[in-house]
C-alpha cells in the first residue's frame, strides 16, 4: 500500500540588522552572556519597544524576492507565555496580519522544477537562551539573543518527500543569503527549520500532523522527516492513530520524540501590542527597496538558459549563491565559453571550495585569472587534464596559469610536425598494434594514441595526435 | 511661608535670587518630615539626593542658565523610573527595585533643572481609585483624614493639597490624575494620549496610560506641562508635534468659548452635593463670557464595562514581566520553575492587581477573545466617536470629575465594582485618548472638595488651561487649603 507524505516547513531566518528588532542593542553573535542586553531587552519596568526599520526593509526584500503580497498595514501582536528566557513574558510577533502573504519558492528537485507556495512571512523577536550546563541545580539565562529580529517563513504543506523538503530549505537558504537578509549560518542558529509532517492515502484528506522542532541542519531535517514518516506509517499500519503533537529530533539517536501534545498546548492569548503602532509600508518604500534589489536567482536561471543554452540543473547550480553567479558572469565576460565556464565552476572549482569548506565569497582564484586558465584550455595550449593540475597550483598562490604551465612544462604540443615525428616513431615500433588495427580491432587504435601520448610525455594534443595517426594508417596502401 | 507658594511664585523668586533652590527644597522637605506621617503621601524621601540636585540648580541659576522650573522641587508618582531612586509602583513586587535609568519625564524635569522632592504613594501598579491598594499603606485625604484621597495618584494629589510639594506628577489610565485631584481640591491634567512620553513610566494599560501634572493652579500646570510634553522616539505611541506655549496662552479668556455639557453627565448618578458646585462653576464661566450648549455622549454608559475589559487585558500582559527571574520579588522557597512563578507572583502582587490579571487573562483567552476583547475594542470606537460628534458643537466639554465627593477609607474595599463606578466620568476620556483635567470648584458634603472636569479636543491642552485660568481669575477655590495643613498665600 502506498502512502503520500505531506510536509510543510516553518523557517526562522535571523535578519542581518546590526541592532535588535525593538532595541538598540547589538545582534553580534558570541559575546559574553548578557553584555548585549539593553534595558528594553531585559524588560525593565517602563521600557518600550521601537521597531527597527532595517528589519522591515529586509522583510520587504523577502516579499519582493518570492513574489508575495507586502501588506500596506500589518500588526504586531503579543504572544503571551512564561519562560525564563522570555523577559517580558510575551514575544512580540505578528499574528493575524503578517507583513508578507503568499509567494513562491522555485527550485530543482533532480531535473524537475518544483514550486512550493508560501503561506506567509512575519517579523518577530527571538528569545534569549537558557543555559543548563555549568550551573549545578540552577539555570543560567543569557539574554544577548533576546530581541534578535527573525523572519518566520511558513510554507504551504506542499512537499511530498524528505528530499523535496531539503531541496526547498536549501533554495530558501540560498535565497535569503542572496538578497542579503540572513547570513544563513546554521551552526549559530541563524536559519532553523520546524517541519510539519503527516501521511495519508493518496486522494484522502490531510492526516494528523506532528511538528518537529530543533532542526538546524539539512541533514537533520532529512533524517528527522524520514524517521517521522516511518513512525507514522508504522503506527497507522499497526492500527494506531497519529496524535497531534510537537516532537523534538534527537540527532544522536536519529529519532523524534514527543515534547508536548496538543492538549498541553498553551493558549498564547495573542492580542495587538498596544506599545507599537500598526506597521505601515508605503508603495514608495517598496519601490525604493525594489530598486536596490539584486537580480534574483530565478531571473538569472532564465537568462542563463536563454542566452547560453544552459540546462536548468546546470543553471540552478550556478545560482546557488549570488557570489557564484557573479563569478560565472565575470568569467564569461572575460571571453570564456559559457558551457566551459559552467562546467569548470560547477565541477573543479566547486570541488576545491568544498574541500576547503569555503564558498565563492572568498574565491582563491579570481575570475580574471581563472578565465586566463580556461583560455589556455580552449586554444589547446594545455590539455584538460593538465589544466586541472594547473588550477590546483593556482589556488595555492597568485601565480598565473601560463607561468605554472611553463614552470611545470605542461604545454601541449599542437605543432603537427612534432606530433608526426612521434607518430612515425610509434608506428615503426608497434607493428603488432598496427596489424591488430588493420584486422579491425578499434581498441588497438586507442592503444596507439596512448603510445603517442607516452612518447610526448603526455603533451601532445590528443585530437591532433588521433587525426595524424588516422591519416597515416588510412593512407597506408594496405 | 515658602511652602505656600505656587510654582509660578517660586519660579520668580528663584530667578530673582530671592531664595535659593536649597532653601526651597529644605522648606518642603521640612513639611514632609513633619506632616507626611499623617498622610502617608510619600513612599521615598531622600533629602541628600534632593539637596544635591538643589545645589546643582543653584549653580545653574548663578550661571544665568536657569529656566522656569530650575530649582523647583517636584514630587513624582512612584512609577516614574528615576535613576538611583527606589521605584516601587506601590507594590511588594518592586519594593526593592532601584531603577538604573530615568524615565523621559524625569529626564525632561532634570533638563529643566527641577529637583526631585521624593516619590509618592499610589495604588499598586496604578490600579485603584482610593489609594488603598498600596503595599505601603493607604494615603489619607488632607481635607478629612477619614476619607480617601482618590487614586491611583493619591499620594501626589494629597502631597500637593497638603502643601508638601508645590507640584507633582501623576498618571491617568482611567482617571488616576483627575479623580484624586477632584477629591483633594487640586488641579490635575491628563494630556492627550501621545503628548507625554510613556518611556520609563511603569505600564498599567499601554493604550490608556498617560502622565501629567498635579499642582494648585492652571498656571502651575502649564509650567509643568511645558516640561513634560514633547516628542520622544523611545515611545512609538508618542506624537511628534510641537508643544504649544501653554503659559503664553493662559490669558486667552473664555469670551465666546462654547462649553458643551453632556446630558449623560448630569443624571441621577451625580450626587446633588457635587452637582451644585459644578453648576455654579459653569455659571461663573458663563458670567466670564462663555456660551453653554448641551451635547450628548450616548455611548458613555458602556465606558466602565469596556474599560474593565481592555485595561485588565493589557495589564495581564504588561505585568507578565514580573516573574521573579531578573528583578523584583522572588519567593524564598519553591519546588520548580512553575512554582517559582506562582509563589513569587502570589506573594508579590496584591488582591486588586491579581483580580485584574485574572480578568485580563480571561478576556484574552481562546474562545472569549471575540466576545470580550474584540467587542470592547469596537465599543471603544463608538465611545470615541461620541466625542468627535460633540466637539462639532462645542470647544470644551465640562462636567463633574467624580460622581461623589471623596468616600471614607474602607467604604468600597469589599465592593470593587462600586469602586470602579467612581470613575464613570473620567474613563470615557481615556478610551477616546482625549485630554482632560480637574480643577477645584467648591465643596460638597462634609466639606470635601468637588472638581470640575474640563475635556478638550485632541492636543487642545492650551485651550483647556486658558479656560481653567480664566475660571481661577474670577473664583478662589484653588486657593483653599485643608485647614489642618495651613493656608496658601500668593
């Protein structure tokens, strides 16, 4: 029997403002506890919130990037609950009237383009942190994070597999970084996902969902969903019922476990925050923000397909980040064929960055230098194989490709007289292979090319060598 | 007899070097020292701090840099945060809280060179109409020590009435400046919502709270309001609008002024001993050239129920921060986190505060929100619209500030609803966000004072003050002082 999996994600993206959403305290990560908590963040009596315009501006950017509706008027509401790291006893969030409604995240799932619709995105403040270690029988409270601006992005329950959920999350992660509203640092908690998961028989109404919290890596997201789907299917197939609840993912055990059931769910008593006026966003503010926006990945993918004929999967890889796309554009602008540039950037270059654990924001070989390397390949001055070694050598310092080629003697021989001499020499020495070839064994031809390459210490242009070899063998009176 | 001087008189004397700020501060500190024991108007007095500020004021005056309030001692309701001062809000919860920062209002007085005379008693978290809900004990009415002074700014009102301070600050969420002003025979002004920054003013109900001055004349209120009013970016609901020249506008007079008398304010709810002085005051204003028109505020009877949904709703959330985690009272013993919250709050808050937290929590709860909170918000709009209509026909609205004179201590403590109804004439103004004031206009039963309420249109404080000043030019009610606490000379 088949089951259909239904997944919706709620993502908290920490916004890149220098100060908090309702106070002037710094949002920098990693400061000593409680050194970045102002009177407002500590919720001292009499303190009041003042909205950070930069946080709103980032929400507008997001709304524009996903094609959502940016509310002319949205409302901040209080979500009331008691917790030691929630200083006011309520979180300022948006409830009935969010800043962004709708929108779409488009991404590639393998070779297929998927479009997941968004329900909404709203602004809210983060809570502080409770520290349970190092305090025997007590809990430490660090309010540095309290008041950090978050954009909570809620998708429709339109994903049908853990892989699709991960692809969506990666695309969203790339997008928020692309438009500069979130640094995407998942270790520091700048981008965290909660997954709503349910299963059903195809065609049936939605099943009961569970919300899994604490997913701060793509791998955990995938493993948590896979575990949860298995758990729910087994439960139902054994005659049980899924209970609506919040579950926590335990990465050490690779399983989710119940945190609280719907019955324990708190009544948050949302109501509009009387300390803040409704947020009004004028068409002029939206226009101004739009003008300052970079070209979006979707637009670039379309341009790469139309202008360079790149396959969607290839274009999608190039637009993983704004830096990568800009690097590609610069290499192409320097005269390298788009396909060559794309293959190298997505291949050798991406592999090198991956090994080093960095990205295109700090490229070890800049676009101009990289373009000169690819030019040597396309003119046949070096072989593709040699180019890979040259590239790795370039990444170790500032040396130009040509200098490395010269230093290492990697120049390719394309001069036909030099290759002809080598071919003649090989034909004379390898009578057996020549006979085999004549007897119809095509493999023998490849062996002969190999011998020519060997005779030239690999520097012969292989196409040229084949051409000459073919001509000589073909012109033989036999 | 310095302590009998008005702020205006004191200001002239300080500027003319007739006396020093230190002498002035000593005069009132001495009064407090001798008489506060009878009234319990002050929670905190700190002569060393006050005199040190007074010395600074003297230096400033000597440099020729003084302003109208430089060297004038002002008492502050104990919910204005003042750096280094205990700021208790009349609660056990904050009985040990020393503020590390200044409220905007405190900063403004500091900039003007005014001196903090002390922090005044109040109903706990400004919840009450009698000042009996204070952790620090009830305040007595200087006119009759068996009577309440009104609340919640009862300490400020009693201090001004008994000449323990020339002026004081208060806050008015449902009448907490006007009602005690009325009951103690002083002048009190609640400005338009957004006129005075709420930053550093401990919140009761954010959409209704507004700070304002209490003093003995319209002229003194004008001098204080000029310091308190003004834009502050730290309060998002504060309005960026230049303040008027309140003192300069005082002598505009009332010729041609249209006074609206709401039909609904002169019904059987109004005690006859209050009605008579109010009607006499209107007659005096008419004699000075004002015209009188009848207006109607048909939805005013909804005000008290609407207020007792909205104010507790906001309060229940505003008071969540008092959880015993970062500051304030924490129970000495508890079993776990929830127990710590429960015990700290049960011990730290008084009965009325708990009652309102429970009401507020109830009306915001799932399943009740629409029927109570949302419905109250809709009615709040109707109540405000009544005023908009009325102000098409008049310039100021006048009537009683309170339906009765001050009641006896303990009279309403067993019946909170009866206590709530004492604010039926003041609450509508808060719901509409309008400015309102109370000025003394006579005495009712038992020689207890009666206050005339003057309500203006939005940001029309200058007109209200000039009408009050005109009244005080033709009457002398504002010069009366409680027999037991000495007479005013001007």
